[in-house]
């Protein structure tokens, strides 16, 4: 058996944490992009699109993320696309976060007072002008805090990629523990590393939210 | 690549699914009740006059909210025995879920408490009630009412999170799906069924909470 | 042809019949006050004149254009009809100047320089020339409302609709807004205002329309209506607000 010093444990965990961060960034970018497209589609106010997007959001918010990972992993191979754990994780985390991002951003748009729309209408602005110059800038400002807040959920969500065999922080923790069998120490360290990633984001989100409240 | 989905092949495994579903429901009901109680106590702790109590409550909330549930679960199940606290998989799963919901709901409930007009505290205190009495009799119910939608969503998130306790072999719904797929080799179908059941559970929970709301809050919404 | 003409306008909110056949004509240069209890349909009536509310029966014609629920037609109409709201509805993320210039650039397609000149001129008129670069959030309610008036004037409308524009203001700020309206009247602007300011309606308004139960209950020259109300409902209304 290989001898692990505490430093070895930490070093390996830190190396694995890179993958947690990379996976989080990809899911954030992918989910953000896809969520943005959903939000734009929804704002066209077509009944059918709205219904479809609503169902999409309900499904992704009503099924465990773990289940979504399994379904992506096994479902894609079923239709002939062999995916590795890495791609399956990226795909399902992207879909998962797109549903939540869409929900957050739609909420911000709907939270704007009706008077903003009415004022634009009486000034003769078109729908797109109203969105571009009045609605989106305000909704964006409002959405920054909850968006940062949700990024914490994404980081924590990446931990589930360990279950389908992707070696990120949590999986690395499990593997190291199997070698050294010091679960208390190993999992405490894993938790600390997650905390170090997530806590600053949480604080930032809270700070931004407070600033928003003062501004209004 | 034309694969025929074969849901009929799952029929013999219905008892497994049923058992898993029952376990998930049990986990959900107990952890919801326990978690909301813990969350309420913690929210009260956060506004306590005792600085140490305040700080420990914040610490607990931040630690839980900023680490993944699966890591909390592994720490409790694999790590705590090192401290002499040995829990069965079922107990560890339950404990983890309660602690998890406790932290999230504490934060939500506190937001509801913060939104209470200062006059409510003052009115209670001028009537001669202690701070604790004002909290439990005057502040708490409207606070729940204010944040009820967020609270419901959080309870559902924790129910969905229960899928993760399959990883320490708690025999709930996801565990059943894993078991069935390993026996029947109908992996996609098994997970599909489980996913659908979770979706229905989420809808059912939302409706149950809507029903509770009608009985719990008789005053017009705030 | 009158500038604004309503002919037997009916409006329903579901089962609720809020406007029950309203006839009203407003000539260019007139100042008409619409008064009445809350729920009498006066704001709804005003909002039918620029298409913010749909009506189910009858006709609304403003500046020879029929007001219909059609986005394109309503955009054209916005050049003839301006509106000022109770809650200002300024765009909080834009400066005062940007608020005023938004529509002149986007809708009237004026150049930036031209828009800026116009905006400064209008802000000067409402007494806020120095606030061009300020944000609405840093202004008092009365100042915000004056910016909102300038914003509507930038479209050089033929008629300005004012929906209880002093109701959200602290009492000491009402005067500065009413003074702007008086100035507009002197310049010949057509004003239709839903208002609680009875003194203003009497002293500045040409005509008063008393709405009751979704109908024009009583109407006439301001001084006559106030000194000699004909119907019992108007008498009790005036007694209550005084």
C-alpha cells in the first residue's frame, strides 16, 4: 500500500478540485447561454413556446439531479452516442442550470413594475426597443445577485458527477479514503475545499443583494 | 441504433420500486418535519441576544449551505464513526437530510422574521410578553406565511436530494432503480420510471403544502 | 372634428361593466378635468384614449386616428397623445436627460444632438435644467413628475393625458407640478386630467367631467359645475372632498 502523508492527501484533493472548478465554469457558461436563449424565446410571448419551456423547467426542477445524470449517461448511449462521464456531467449540469437560470431571469423581468412597459408603450417604443433599452438593463441589474447565488448550487451540483465516475473533488476524496482509510480527515478536507470555493460566492451574492435593496 | 424501449420488462420489479418509493416518502416526511423544526429553532437562535448562540447558528448554516449534500452525507456516515458516533445507513441518511433542510430553512425563516414590522415586537412586549413568547405567538406564523413558497421549494429540493442517500446504500427509490437496472439491464427504463415517480412526488408535495396552507393561514395573505 | 372624440364607449373587465357608454368630445386647446369617486371608471376612461386599455364597444378617435388594439397603430398614436402617470414611471437606470431623449431618438429618429437640445429645452421649461445628468432616484417626487412631463412633451403630442399625477406626491410638492400644467395651458396645450385637485380643476380647467358608475354623470364649464352642481351625486361628492 502506498503511504500518503497529509500533504499528499491535500495535494491530490487540490488537483481534483481543478476539475470541480472547470466543470462548474462550463456548466455556468453552458447553462447561462442556454438559459438566456430560453428566456428570450419565452419573452416572445407565444403560448406554445411558453408552455414547452414551462414543462422543461418543471421537469428539470422536479427530478433529482442525480437522476438527470443517470438518464443522460445511459440515455445517450442508448441512442448510439457513447458518452464518457465527463461529457455526461457537462451536458446534464448545463441542462439543469439552464432551467434554473431561466427561472431566475424570467422572475427578474416579471418583477419590473407594469408601469415601465406602459410608459414605453405611450412613448411609442416597439417591443424590441422596450426590451433592449428599458427592461433588460434593469432586469440584468436585478439578476446579478441571484445568478451568483445559483452558481453556488452549480458548484455543489458538480459533486454528483462523482457518482457516474468522474474524478472531481468528491470522487477523489472517496478514492483517497479507500487508500488511507481516514474518512474523518479526508471528508472534512473535502468539505473545507468546497467551502472555500462556495463561501466567497455566497458572500458576494449576499453583498450584491444588499446593494440592490439600498439602490431601490 | 434502433433500440426498443422495454418498460414491460420492469413489471416483475414493481415490488422493488414500491418499497423504494415508500422509503423515500418516509425519509421525506420525517426530514421535512425534523428539518423545519431545526430550522425554526436555528432562526430563533440567529436573533438571540446571546452572541455565542448567534454565532454558532450562523456557522452551522454557512457550513451546510456551502458544501455539497453528498459530502455531508459521506462525512456523517464514514467520518463520524471515527468520533465514536456510529450510525446505520438509514440513520445517517435521515440525519444528513434533517441537518441539510435545517440550515436552508433557517435562512429562509429568518428572512420572514426580518420582514416582520418592528411594531409587532413592540406591541407584544408592551402587552407584557417575553421575547420568546412574542417570537412563538406573534412573529412566527406570519413569518412562515411570508416565506411559504420558498420554504415549500426547499422541502421539495431536499426530497429530490434524498436520491443521493442511495450512495450509502439506503434502500430508497434511486437505490431501487440502481438495483433493478443491474438485474434487468434495462438501465434507461429503470431510471426513467424513477425520474417520473420523483416528478409526481414533487407535484404531490406541492399540492399537499397548498392544502396545509389553507388550514394553517386563515388570515388573508400578507 | 374634435381632437379627442369618444362615442358610446363600453368597457368590461370580465363580468364587470366599468364604462357604460361614454360620450366625450375635447377640442384642441381645452383643459378638461375628469373627477369622480374611486372606481367610477375615470382612470380607465383616460387609458382608453391611448390604447393602454382595450374597450369592447364604441369608438375612440384621437387626432383623426382610431384608437385600436394594434401595436403599429398605437405606436403612430403615441406621437399625438402623451401620458403622465401617477407613479411617474421614469426609467430608473437612465439619467433624466436619457429618459427624455429615449423616444426622440428611437421613435422620432432624431439625431443625438437634436435630441439633446430638445431635452434641455424641455427640462428648462419644467424648471429642471440643472438635473440633466441626475438619476431619477435622486430627485424628489415633484421633480420626478416634472421630468415625466418633459419626457412626454418630447414627442410633441397634441394632447397630454394626466392620470392623477399629483396623487403620489407630498402636499408641499403638488404646487410645482400644477404650475407646469398651468404654463402648458397658456401655451395652448390640450390637457385631459384625472384629478383630485378640485381647486386646480376649478381655477385652471375649462371644463369638468363628473364620472359616476361608469357614465358621464354631469359635465359643464368648471365654474358652473363647481358653483352650481345639478345632480345629487355630484353635490354629495363635492361636499365629501371639500
